[in-house]
C-alpha cells in the first residue's frame, strides 16, 4: 500500500474530471481526499490517494504521465507516509477561523501582511475564496470593493494577540478592512441583526440635525461628539442635549424624517436580509419617531429607541421612559433573541459609537461600522472601506448568491 498526493491542472472543460478519474487514476484506487478549484478557465484538482500497489514515486509518475493525452495537463506527484496521513487526520479537529479582507482593491502587499500574521501565530492557510463578483476593468468607473475569505486552521499560539495584530493592521491601513471569526456552525447561521441608527443606518446624528433647525446646533454637536467618544456619561449628556430642543415644532421632525440620508448600501442590505428571513432590529440612542420611519421604509422587525415628549405639536425638551443607553441596547438584544428562540451566538450587532459597545461585545458577531477609534479598538470586526452591505460578506454571503435572491 502506498499513499500519493497528486495535483493536476488543465483547461476547465466538461471532460476534465471524467478524464482524470477514468484515465489517470487506477480504478480500484481509494480516494482519501479531493479538492478542486477553477481560476480563469483553468482547473486545479488535488487528490490524496491510497494505491494498493506499492510503487516508487518515479514509476508511479511514469505510469500516470504515459496516459496523458491532453497537452494542457500538468501533473505533480509526491508520496507520503501512513504516519503523516494519520497525523493529518488527527488535526482535522483543530480550531478554524475565517479572515475576511475587504477593500476597493486587494494587493499582494495586503495578502502578504495578513498571511504573515497567520504564519507568526502558527495557523495554517487552508483556502482562499473570492466573495465579491468579477468586474470588467474596461468599465467607465472603478470596480467596487473586493472581498475574499481566507480560511485558516490550527490553534494559534496566542489567539488574543493573533486577533489584535490583525485588528491593528486594519486600523493602520486606510485601504482594507479585516475581520476574524471562528469558523463554526454559527458563522453562516446568524438569524438576528441589531443596528444602531444614527451614523450607522443613516448618515446623520438626528439630534444634531434637530438642534441645527432650532438654532442650537453647535453646542449640541459638541456634546454629542464627546458622548460618542465615550468622554461623557451618555444619560447625562443625552438629557442635556434634549433639553435644548424645547419648543421645537413637530413639523420639523416630519421634514427631517422624510429627508434622512441613508447610509450607502443599507437598502441592498436590508432587502437581502428580509428576503432571507433574518430578524432585524433598530436599537438606538436616538428617537423612535425616526426609527419607526426607517422601520416602515426598510422593513425592520423591532425598534427600541427614546420617545420624545411632544405636547400640542411642540417638543417639551424631555423624553418619556427609560433612556436607551449602551446597557439598554445590550438588554434589548438579549430580550429579542430570547423572544425569537435564538442563541446569542446567532446574533449580530452593528454600531459606530461608544454606547454600541455593550451590544457589540454581547452579540455572536459584533461589527464596528465607520466607527470611532475607541469602538474600532474594542470590537473584533470593523467595516470602514465599504457600504453597509459589506456586512453580507461577514455573514458568508457572496455576490453570486445575492444576485439570485
């Protein structure tokens, strides 16, 4: 008995695999493992086979090569031992991770930097898959962002440092986003996605827009920025900002709602999620008035936000009920998951501010979106180079699958 590894390449015709199996591999050969890929019309198949007849590598190579009729075929053969094979079998239970790279274009330097970090922490690269579709280079505009998944296997010598080094690389590089997830059963089975609203679903902080229309924009914006950076207590700063809206007409709220600037990619994202049966929620430190508008426009299942107190068509400068802060967002995520019968590992949270960190850390997949530095530094995953629809790649959904929905 002998074990051989074969790599066979050739033009990808309908007869490629039948030809390989019928003509190049002895019919009684045990196929221990097989993998195939196609890159630019050329097929690559790798096989691990157990041959009953024990032949030297030179004799086996000669027997295979003698059968090759197609000049486009290239064959590489090497032998391995039973001990090496058994060690490989044992390693199949090792931890697996998916590293997602996302940017307008990915260069050899990007791949080199990421894979060097993987090598440093002794995780092996098993597979690289393109998630984004191919785009003509002759088009009138630049191609949209590119995304690939790098599947790695092995126990990292220091998993926290491995993740942190990839995160640092992403934060230092203004061209790519890098996300790292465990490649487990939940990675492609998330069922609930919770979003912050202001500066996540929309390109605005609504309370700042309301303040501008009320003539107190600069002072409210300064407090908002400090709160989002985590420099101020959210509840205190929120009441302070809302108090300055006293006397604002409800008609202003209506006008701002219908003109909310949606974040890039949000309509594609929500349409896809709705069609696939995901549950979606807005968990916002903003206002229900605008959350419900987005719910009706984009099809969200849940909205939890602050309720502006309005009397006789005018804002009183107060809110009703408990303020939705970071801790409340995490609690709402947990409650919705329990209501839907979901494990927290099946949930996703997306936000940009410091008050989003509790839900980002609680969810099975937490994503900092175009986030403040403190949030990017604390979240395991971030998106800054793409629109909000880039989240679909992190869910394991590629462009080809999206186009068929």
